[in-house]
C-alpha cells in the first residue's frame, strides 16, 4: 500500500514500531560486535569469533533501509499536520 493512502494512525504505529525495532537491532548488533572483539582479544586461537564478527557487519546493512523508511514516514506525517 502506498504511504500516502495509509491513515495517520497506522503511519504513527508503523513509525513507532520501526523506531523500536531499529533501536533494538542497533543495541543487539553493538553487543554482538563488542562480544566478538572481546572474544578475539581474549582467545587468540579461536576462529569462532573471527567468523562470528561477520554477522553484525552484514546485518548492519539493514539499518540504512530502516532509517530511510523512518525518514519517509516522518516526512509524510509532517505534510499531513
């Protein structure tokens, strides 16, 4: 459905959900990244942390998409008010 056709209440709900989900994702990615760095520093011979560090780096590609959607919804809500 086009963003311009959605009711304001639904857009506000989507905005809140996107902001909450993005915040949780950022927090989890930071924790995972820090845990991987710590594991690499403490366990010098562990290949697990080397492979695991790719996960937060790869999943961080979702963040610009979420920020773009948040920006579009905020812009649409501003035009309605």
